[in-house]
């Protein structure tokens, strides 16, 4: 059970606490970003982190004091302490003209070949997916929006599969959707998208994911398949609760689910997860991983207020997923 990818020996890491049996454990210094992190931003959460040069770069969801979400750039030498720019990222279109989103939130970032692609939720007649790229984290170019409204949780795979780019998404409606499944779409050029497939549905015996689900971090390529962290949502008498699960998708046909956690891996328990602007939210958005050691660091938003981090080992995690798996019946229906 091994990760496939470049060696990253300096990712953030803490050993599992003594006497802990958890397959995923929290960083003891959480949250790593708290209230009012810059002059104009009130909260940073649900953000993406990638390796860049000698350190780490982040595309951060920053909710300003006017209440609107925007994307900010940040850098770090250790992946824990962040220098976040106080002004939002400025975008141009592919001809060089200004092309600024009205709002932007919940970014994911993935490097494919020599380019960093950024996907986020943007305004396009309603919540939909924005897509852009950078090569140097200094200039940012927006591309055509990949899908019509309404859609969220766009996540690109880190390489082409069967000759095409592949993206996960969660079609939805214009509000806080009371439904939602994970879908897959393919494109030869990141402009024209098709071959849509439903990958995973909400429901099953695990009530923690019976309202809706959505893709979280960029899938990690392993010798067992694509490892996908995702969020599952349940509706309680006190509102929605967001927890984290994981699935393993077929390496060549990632619309096929091989394994899927019956129980959540993490759920809001700590004060910074249960109390905040939106209580009881644990939202995975990014990972850093090292194939040599099998270590994985998971970045997640907490209570729509904080950025936090947790850790796991690939061999232990995949063993757990395979031995505690329960597919939802519709997960293995052809052309679903």
C-alpha cells in the first residue's frame, strides 16, 4: 500500500499521541489559522495547500469583514505558520483583461505537469465552478467556467486518465443544498466537458452522510487506487453537521468505487470544530503527502472559521478503509 508521487520529506507532521488508536489524529496546535488573520479578513478556512519551490503555497478562502468570500495567496516554510497577503488574488482572462470573480470560495489546487490549476466556487448566474491557473503564484489566469450552475466542490485529478483531464464535482442548487452526490466529468482540453458519471451517492447505513456528500482534497494516487477524502453531511434538529470520510476509486476508471468508509473518520468534536461562525463543520480541502514515509497531512476547515490540520499513515488508513467499507447500492451501477 504505497503512495505514487514526488517525495516530500518536510511536510508538517506529528506522531500519533500516545495511547491513541485513531487512524487519523489532530494536530495538537490546532487551529493553525484563527479569527482575523489579516487586516481585512475576518476568517480563513476551507483552503488549499501545495508544494512550491522550497516551501508551501496556499490559496485561501478569506471571508472579508463585508461578509463576502474571496481568494487570497499565502506562503509558508513549514506548512503551519502562514504569511497571508491582505489583498485578494487578481485575475485576468486568457487575453490579459481583468476578470475578477464577484465572490470566490472553497478552492482546491492541483499541479498537473508544470501548471497549478485552481478550482473554486464562483458566481455564474448562481453558485458554480471557476477554473484558472498559475505557473508562478504571481500571475493568475481565469479559464472558461467548466460547468453551468449550480455546482460546487470541483476537484481535478493530478494527472490525465485515459488521455483526458478528470474532474469531480457536486451538482446542487442555489442554496445550502439538501441533496448532493459526487459526479465525474472528463475533458480533452479543460474547456469541453463530457462523459459524465455519478461516482458516489449520499445515504447508506452511515447517517453521517445521509443528506449530501462532496469531494474534498485532490485524490491521491496509490497502488490500491485513488484515495479520496470527502465530506459527508447529516441533518440534525440543530442544523447540518459536516464530517470526513474516505473512499478508494479504481485507478483506471475512477467512477468505480472500490471501498468507502462506513463510519466517519473525523467528525466535529473539538471546540474549534463545534463552535464558530457555522458550528459543527469539518471540511477537508487539501493534503500534503510523502511517498517515502507514507505520511499524509490533511488540511481542513473548521466551523467556517478556522483552518486546522490532521495526520495519518497511508498503510494504516487504507487497511482501515478496506476493512470498514460499505458501498451504497447505487455506487456500482453502470453509467450511473
